[in-house]
C-alpha cells in the first residue's frame, strides 16, 4: 500500500509540474530553483556517450532540434540510423517508465515495425579511469533489448540531473521507398506522459551493398565464455550459447576469429585431419564470413618446443596439415576465404623472426598464393633480425606503425600484399582505442582510418577477456594486471553475458551475448566505409578527398560527431551526383 501511494504521488507531481523537452545543453547546469520532481525527454545523435550526470564534451547535437523536439536523421537503404533518446530526471525516482515508438511512415508507406528496435543503455561504474584521457563515472555501454518498463533512480537532490539513455535503432530495408518518414517516440511514467520526441527519417535513393568488403576480425575466448555461463566447453549447451555469440558479431558486420573446428591425429604413419563441427562451417558460410584464418600447427601431436628449426618429421606433419586444410576448404567452397596465421605473435627477436620465416615457407611450399598472416609491420626494428618480406603476404599492423611507417606499408600494398591493422593497449591518446571511457567517435572512426591507410580490414584481439573480473556487468575494469596502460575499462571486452541481464538491469535475460555501444559505433563506421568504397568505384579522388577532411592520420582525426556527419553527408551527396 505504501508503494502504491508513493508512485501515485510521483505521477501526480509530474502531472502538476509538467514535463518538458528542454534544450539538453541546459541539463549541465540545472537551476537550483527547479521543481522537486521533474523529467525532460530529449534526444542526441548516435556518436555520443550520455553519462549518468552529464553529456559528452563533444555533443552529437546536430540531429536534434530542442525547440521542436525533433530528431532528424538521414539513411541510405540497407543502413542503420540510430540515436539516443534520453530521459533526464531530478529529485525522486521515476518508476515504471515506458518507451514506445509509433510506426514511421512516408505517404502511407511504413518502415516495418520490426526494423525499429529499442535498447536500454546500462550505465557501468567505471571506478578507475583509463589512462590520462579516461574519466571515472557511470558510462553507458551494454545495449539491452528493452522488454520491460524501467526505473530512473532518483538523485536525492532537485539540482542534480540523472540521465537514462535509450538506444533507438532504425534499420532501413534495401527495398524501402525513398522519402521522408515521420514518427514519434513517447515516454510515460505510471501512465502519465513525460514527453515525446518527433522523428524525421529521410531515406535516400542510395543502397548499401549487401556484400561486405572489409573484414573486422574480432576474437572470442571460448573458455572465458564457458566459465561465465557455468558451462563445460565441450557441452551441447555451450555450443548453443557460443553460436549466439558468433551470430552477434555477424549482426554487427564483424567476423569472428574462431576456427572452423578442426581435430587432428596421427594414424600409423598418416596425419588425419577431421572436421567435427560442420555447424560452424555452415554458420560461417551462411553469414558470409569474409576471411577464415586457421592455425598451421598440426593437432593431436606434440608441438615442437620453442622456435627451433623443424625436424623432418614435424615439417612433414605441418605440410600434411596445411594440405588437408586446403583440400577441405576447396571441397566445401571456401578456399578463397582461407588464410593461415603464423603461430608467432608480434615477433620481437631474431629467433622469433627466424621462426616466422620457417612457418611461412612451410605453408607457402604447399601453395605460394595462400594468405599467410603475421602480427607485425612489414619492416623490422632491428636489421640484424632479417626481413619477413617474401615469407608472409598478409601484415597485421599495430596502429602505432601506421603513423611511423606509412611509406613501407604502401610499398607492400603496391606489391600485392594484404594489410590489416589493429588497436591494442599500447596505443594511447590521441590514437583511437576501444575503451569504455573514451569518446564514442573513436570506434566510428576506426573504419574511416582503415580506408585512409588502404587497409583491407582491421582486427581486435578479443571481445571476451574476462580473466581478471567476476563479470563485466559488475566490474568493467577488465584490464588490471598487465603494465600495458592498466587499468583499462573494457579492454578486450566488447560484449556482455546475456544470462545476467535481469540481475543488473531488470530487463529480460538474453540468450548468448548482449551487444555494446562500442560495437554499434563500429557498425556505424563499417556502413560508412562501404559507402566510401561505393563512391571510390565511381570517383576515387572524391572518396579520398572526403576521407582526408576528417582523417589526416591516425593521430589526427576528428572526434566531433557533427563534423563526421558532414563528411558522411558529403559521401552521400557525391554518390547521388554520380548517378
């Protein structure tokens, strides 16, 4: 009875005081004379992180007009058009808050309702800032499907705002009719209106290609996922959960680095490679995984220790393994996607360089054209180590070397080698990184920088590094133990275990993984990267010129979302002019 009286009185106060969609800029300095209970409903563009008590220093405010409470978006067909809806309260808690979106339509032509999704943005306690550029506070990251009403907790003070963002994700089908689509998002508390935002979505007569061209390789630590879910790694229950994790990456235009499930053994004097996971292969092919890299290390046999030269017997096993991988890929129709990782990560000694050359030569002896990748730049830091050129043909390059070795990288690209780049813990501001307490623009710009340097894709080591924490919902400081820029919020952790959703957010649990705002920003950039490529097919000079207006180099690129929007709009205008 006490709870019913309290919530009813809140609703009454809301009704009496009125709820307005104020200019969000005003929320940073609320008036001490504000009424004890107040709520404002407003919006912001996608490329901003709305914290508990503040918005970003570089706000994405060009898409929202507070005077008319209207968010204006532009999208091509086949593209996502997301934004933040924000409920800002003062004083007491606001329980039973509901967000509902009306169907968008243009002259009677609707945007399908299933293409309008709402996500609760859970705010994580980043108690230890990441480096000199990070900041402690409550930061948004998990994007939880909004299935239930939620509560915006009170601040206990009428002069302190409390933000609760909701991610509104609109997807435009490839066959959608171009035009101006109108709709509205309504927010209520206990049935009383807190406010609304008008939505104007302009669908442009340009279609994003269905086929992806730039792989974003993202790893998973399967053992960390199994531990988090309390499952045995070889159980059928884990396989079902893990498949959901893989599907999530594909949904965000990314490619899991997971292998296709090989198992090797020696039978007499023969090496036999088996493929017990046809479901993985089917998933990778059904979802058009762009590149499937596998290990050249024979399985089911003892690996040679250290980096010593191969014995004749071990070299025979290596070649048999590579031959059987290639034969299987050819028979299954994915030989054109196949590549091999050399099993020496970031070589940094003469001995390790020699080992890379041995592995590369052994693989390319089977097929000189098969991609052979190494996590190293195509030039050595110590000439005494020798060169890797001619032994590998795919360079996975630390972002620091994009700035320091562009000329050498260009030379290998012109020679026909593939180049991929990656962001790691040693890449400090002003270079981009994946941390939670960084500007949202960092990850949107990773694909733009991929084009700027002529890269064929990018890599991130893992999305589930959970070794140092109990769970990423409770503790987002996933990187504590290593001296490389620790502590770091969200390092190696881009998704969240879905079976813990209800415990931490009150929303319904999710099978598999929950995506993050950082994944959504990567997808924004990847969609724009495909538009840049589409323009470059028609006018490469224009495409490069537009990219360089916001990407001078990896340490000098725009983090202003409104400026990034301007560059994106220039790409779309150029595409329309090329028709």
